[in-house]
């Protein structure tokens, strides 16, 4: 009987709270949309959704290709320097340069980038490399 009373009171409190807020319920936070300082984060879906890979090293790495080869659609750069994303493993093929820190690129399919579902490797040099210069 006591469990029933507690359950009833909890449901009543929820109903009163929902009514007091006009029936609105806060939407859930975006899953995995954050990127910690010092990292480059790449997501498999637009708008920082889906599977996420975090890269911290400044050296050339195939970490993205090992987790989601050719499946990246958005990027956040939370590290000083330039995130260079490459089409192929070991830095081969076409490259795109994403300045940081604080750079947010929610859609790699945009005309500016045209690089969705292409990323396999990356590096994060402090100074822009030749492939990032005009």
C-alpha cells in the first residue's frame, strides 16, 4: 500500500510540474555533440550526431579511418592550429583544412567543403601545412 501511495504522489508531482510549465517538456540534449578542449572530433552524421571519434595527436593518424572510414559528416576543432582531414589513409588523396580552436563544421556536404563520407586520416599541426595554404 505504501508503494502505491509513493507511486501516486510521484505521478501527481510530475503532472503538476508539467502543467505548471504549460505542458512543455525540455528536449533531450544532443547525444555526443560535445568535443573537449584539445581535441578534434568527427561525427558520422551531420550536426554532430551519430558515432564520434576524438583525435588529440598533432601527428598524422589513421584513427578516424580505423573507426569510421569514409563516414564522417561533421567536425569540431577544439585545439589550436588547423585540423587537416585527408581522403585516404596515411594522409593521401585530397585534403581539407579546418581552423581551430572553436571551429564547428556541421555539414561536410556543404558546397564550401564537399568532403562528406570521405575522411580516413588526419593531423593537427600548429602551423598550417602547404596543403592548407592558398
